[in-house]
């Protein structure tokens, strides 16, 4: 069995099952009395996740045609799959008697439309992913509510619509020689473009001004300054007792999942971005 690839009878490999068991053993006993924000932060920074290697497009590794197995393991992440994994783990641990099967189910519903794994059911743009989670009651976008002064906000509408993936299909391994996959991407791009009536975001120059409105576990997404693309990077907010904000992320720069010790410094170093959108996961216990 390929590490990280789920099957109906064994959602995790033996190594990943051991990691899942360790995370549950550390976090589940006190989950009932732990604040949701603290549980999200503890999950995001758990030693079984921090240090995991960065892998570009890990979901494409085992895909065949438009089918793909659920990759539920902990052996490689890009920025989005890391966020999905943390959220699925935290939601599972927050429930009674967390199991690997329950975690795999949570992850399937987060990652795929209707919860059924498949290339065409996956959200290939973060805006689509976030919209799906908001509609499912998993999270709320808080970008405008924490922005304060309207001057901290701007609005972006993609001039030529969502087309980054299709326009770069000849440079994207999953799309080269795969017309059926490209057709799925084109359909998603058209749907997103048709719905795009302008997306508010917090200006990059205003992030420090609104930092007090961020809380542990918030998902922060950097709005792309790249034609046809909505978001270039995502991560999870970590807040230390002294109030310092950090970023838990699957980092291509570091080649691993890391906790960057200064969110604002990191944000200022990120290129090709206009600002941020912020999403707040809901506590599934309520």
C-alpha cells in the first residue's frame, strides 16, 4: 500500500496510523475541555506534523485519469493539504472516540465536493475550497469583520477570470497529456469566473494594523498578484503567550512543515501578493 493513500478498509498506512494514534493520544484526552482555538493550534504544531516534508502537488502523485485515492497520510504536504489535514484532525479529535476512519471521512468532505475522492471533485483553486467550506458551515470568512477601517480593505476581480492552471497546463505535470483532467479544470475555472464579482481582501500594508483581530487557528490566505490566480499561499495562525503571532505552514522555501516565528516579517517577505483573506474554522462541538 502506498504511504498516505487510503483504501476502504485501511484509511492509513501502518506508519501513518501510528502517527494518527500519537496525535490522538496527546490531544484527545483533554479535547472536551480545550478551547477550539487552542485545539487547532495544538494540532497544527504537533511534532508528528511539524517537520513533515514539503511536497508539491502531493494529491497528483497517485492519481490515474480523473480518479485518485484519498491521501490521508502525513508523509508530505503542500500548503493547502497541510491546512486540510490540520482541520480534519482537529475536527475529528473534537468528537467523541476519534478514529482513523472518522478522520478520513472528515478529510474527504473537506477536500472533495460531495466527499467523493476524484480529480474533478477536488477544488483546484483556494477560493472554491473556501466557498465550499463556508457553505458547509465549516468556517467563516472574517476578512471584512477584522479589517476595521475601510481603508485597510481593497477588492480584487481577476481581469481575465480564473485561468492560471489551464493557461499553464503545458507546465503542470497533472495536466500534460491529460485532456480529461484539463476539461475538469476548465469547467471549474469557468464556474469561478462567472461567480467572480470582486473579492475583498486586507491590504498587505495593513496587515500589522489588523493583527490584533487574528486568533489561533485562523486560516490566512495570501491574495495573488499573478494573472488568473486567486491565492498563492495559505497557513494557520499560531499565537504565543506573549502575544507574538506566528505562522504554521507547509513551506516550499524550507522544504518542510514549519512554524515561522514572526508572521508579519514572513508576510513582508512574500512576493507576488497583494494582501490577505482570513477564515475562521467553526467549532464542530457547537
